[in-house]
């Protein structure tokens, strides 16, 4: 059966991560996603290496791992839309598309006649998603915005890192471009909502997505901790602001994560740790009390956890129904039996390397499952195919465009 969005065509003018991530989600769900790129260079992330994909002889190809992470199931079409002929091609494609996805600076596409107001005149049903650092309005609208700076500006770094009382204290960014990824997720959700609205209204709409908006919205309980008290949350390292014990602990051979979610689980842990009296101590008997006395309790737990190995703790805690886990590196992640059983690695044929590894989509649909149709495309791989099949251009017309440097 075809993917859930197999009837949808997307023009993806975005670059780097947030926009391409949204486009990849739509492509995984079956949409035809046409990635429009600059002739000769393409998406900036194609060059964001090392590492690069290796060919059969072990030599670097032109495809950086960063680019490969966010562009599968797409088609690559190179168009120079700074040229009038390139603008005409994009407008003709937009007239035949359901969605345009872009992350140019505010107003950046207007000079080319490729902004929402211009394109909706050609296609009133068009859904046009703009992704910027700060949105289309407000005093920062014209500023550039990147994930790292938004993690800082949006408050995430203020609650990430070791507490001020610990060695190595200070704000820390998350180890992946999380704000970009979350913006891509929210953008794909907004696009699906706009498609549902179009199904009943017959009209498209403009979607205004901002990295800063997403970052603030995704602070979740931490923002409400502040808004209900007026006190900015502090950094707690790997600890939880509202639940104790809920953090990493040392073991005899490394570390483990202990995530006690209720008083019953805490009592079970205390019994396994050889200290059942902790569960009846008024300082620790409830989560509220444990949060208030975390500075007393956590050192006691650390003294207990170092007495066994990580594997011994996990076996005992799992049998008792107390949530816990190891701290894996990515080699351990992809060797984990659960990860293998869920098929989280897929390998797709690639023209330069034979095959390329990919991380599977976490979306599991019973009737319209995700299909891995093709690897992230090489630059301009589908240019002739799209111009011929979608716009009806013949070989002579395509050749002329290539001679002019339009494609």
C-alpha cells in the first residue's frame, strides 16, 4: 500500500536541518519531496564533514554524513532561482505542488517572486511553511538564528549542565541540534494540520515557524516551574527538578540511570539497596520530601550503588519493576537487542557508495507504513526527470536551461 502522503507533492527550498528534517518526515510518509538546490554546491550540509560517506574503495565521496541524516526519500533538482528563468521554473512547480517548505530570512524570497503572497496567486491551495530563527514578526524577525544560539537565548542552556556547586559548572548545549529537530517536527505537524484544513475548506495557508518559539514551548515543565513560582530553574546536572531520585549514579564498573517515578518504586529500590529504612524516613518517604532533602539522599544512594556493577543493578531493578538503564554510546545503542529488533538501522542503495546507512523513522503505521524508497539524492540527481515529468520539458529545452546555467 502507498504511503499516507503519496498524493502530496512538496517543494523543499530549505537547507541545513530544521526544514530538511520536516521534509524528510513528509517524504517518509510517502510525499513526493522535490529538494531544490543551488547548482554546483547544493545544500550547505553536503560539505559539512568529515565524516563523509565512503565509496567501495574507502575514499571520501561528496556526501557528508550530516546531509545524509536529513534528506532520504527526496529528489534533488538544481535550479538557480536568482535568474528569471529559474524563478519561472520554481513558480511553475509551485503551481503543481501542495506544499512549499523554506527557511530563507524574512522577506528573502519576495525579491524573486517566490514568497507566499506571490505563489498563492498561482495556487490558492498552496500550503507554505516558513522556518526562521525568530518568526515573521517581532523585533528580532530580521536576525539570523541558529540552533546553538537559540538554545542559549531560549533558556535551554540555562537548565543544562552541572550545578553551580559542582566542578565543571556552567551552561552546556545539548549534544545534538535539538532545537532544529524539534522545529522540523512541529513544522511537519503544522503542515499536516494545514492539509486537514484544506481538505474541508479548499484553501491553503501560510505557516510561520520560529526556532525560538519552539525552544521556549519545549521547555515544558521547566517553563511552568518558572511561571508558577517566578523563580528561574537552576542547573541540576543529570538530576530532575521535580522528581528524586531521577538521575545517573555511579556503579562498580561505570554508571547507570535510576528513574524512580513514585513512592512504591522508591521503597523497592531501598530494599534492593539494603536500606529499607530510607523509605520510612520522613525526609525521604514522599517525593516532595525527597526533593526537599535531595542533598542528603543522593550521597547516600551513591554509596549504595557503587557496591554492584551496572549489569547487576539493571537485572535486579528490572525484576523489581524499578525503571533504570545504562548510559550507552552509539556503538552500544546499535548493538542493543531492542534497537536491532525494532530495525532502527536501514541500509539503502547509493550510486556512489553501493549503500548508505540510515536511521529508521520511529513512526509505525499499521495501514500505511513508512517506505524507504531511495537514499538521500546526489546533487541534481533528478533534475531532468522532474523537468520532463512534472513540467513537460523536452530534451532541447532542458539542454538550453543547462547551457544558461539555470539548472
